[in-house]
C-alpha cells in the first residue's frame, strides 16, 4: 500500500475493525482515534458495532471520551443494539456509562433488557426504570412472531400490512375486482407478465389485513399504500432481488418513511421510543417488522406465501 492508502482510516474495510494489529498500526501512524472512520461514524462506534473486543478496548483507551455521541448514541449503545455483548463489556471496563439516557429514552442498559442478554448490566441501579408492561409484551411478541413467520426463502415479493381494516375493506379501497379461475390459471403460468402485475392477494389476519404480491412490487407501490393507509397505518416492503428489502410506511394516506431497510440498522434520534424498540427487536426480520409495525399478529406466513384471495387492480398509475 502507498502512504496515502494507509493514512488515517482510508480504505478501512468492514472486517478491518476485528484486526487488532492493523488498527494499532493505523493509530501509531497517526490515525485519529476520535474521528474520521466515515463522515457519519467515529472509529470507536464502528468497532463497537462490528469489531472485536480487543479492538474496542484499544480504541477506548485512546479516545478523549469513551461516551462521545455520534448521531445521538454512544459506542456502547451501538454495541448493545448490534448484539455485541463482549464489545459492550470492553466499553464498560473502559468507563462507558450503560445508563446514560439517549435515543428516545433508551439508554444502552435499558435497551439491553429487551435483547438476548438482559442481564448484561445487572444490577439495575436505583432511579433507572426497567421495561414497561407494554414493552415486555412487545419483546414476547417479537419472539413469537419471528418464530411463526419462519424463514421466507424467496424474494421478489411485496406486501402491505394494514392496521384495523379487513381484507374486504382493503379491496374496496383499491377498487379491486375478482378474476375468474381461468384468468388466474393463465396469469399464474407467467406471473412476470405485465398483466400479472395487476393481480394481488388479500388476507385477513388478527389486527388487520395483508395485501401481497408474490412475484412483484405492486403491493407496496405509493398508490396502493396511500389508499390502504387512509385513517390508519400501513407498513410495506418490496423484497427487491437486486438491491435488498425496500421498506416504506404510510400513515393516513401520507408517506412517513420511504426506501428504508425494514427492521434493524437505520435508527434515527428522531425515531419514537416505540419505533426504536421495533427496529431493535426485528433486526434482520424485515417481514416480521412490517407485521409488528402495523400491529398484526399472524399465526404463520401464509398471507405472503398463499394469500386467501386474489383480486385484480384497475389499470392506473400506482407510482404518482
């Protein structure tokens, strides 16, 4: 490598934060332990999220403030959110505060109570609340829901989870009409034909309904989501085979979030406490996140894989 390639944190890859010798070499060559990993991330935050405990300890011993915040959260919060308990322990050993309030009231310690290592920072200090009854119920439901949906192996599908309305009401809002058995059979022979894009599935589930399409993006288009979310909320996604899951949230006919990664990573300090918990509990479970966000409680994945009813959408522009 040239001198420029080893200056600071340039060309430092995702897995490089696990290489203690490499991190030390960069630091000894003048890399700033406090800044410069990426425009939006401090080195200690990057290591806490995806590095090794040894690298975390090395950086924690060199930074000016082990509890420095970046985008509203400390490195310890990143370690907890990304389920890196050993990294979290290394940070606490370096003086990080598990009970520092941040991110919608979720301190690292309180967030850990909702995760797989709830005893990480015990005992709970005086003056710091545990989980509320509603939050504990959300944790239990996340375990049930992710298990109930299982692994959905295929991609290329789309869905819209809608709170508080029936499949019949959803069909009415979309002016969807029945298709004959003959039409269905013909379309199913070539589901990637343009005509097949007008065919979508409708399924009632406890808490509301699901509109889905097994072979395309139509169920999560703006026109569909806008109509479905009138007076309620709809969480949608398209499992894009090329670029990954594309999420969107509509409330009362208006877009709230667009082109998100449903479940997990893209947490903002502007998120509500409920939304932060939702993203934490469903990290890596995009479909379950959409169901949970809309308050739906399916027993299994059949609303995605085998909808109860197929109906035809009228021809119109669903993107504008």
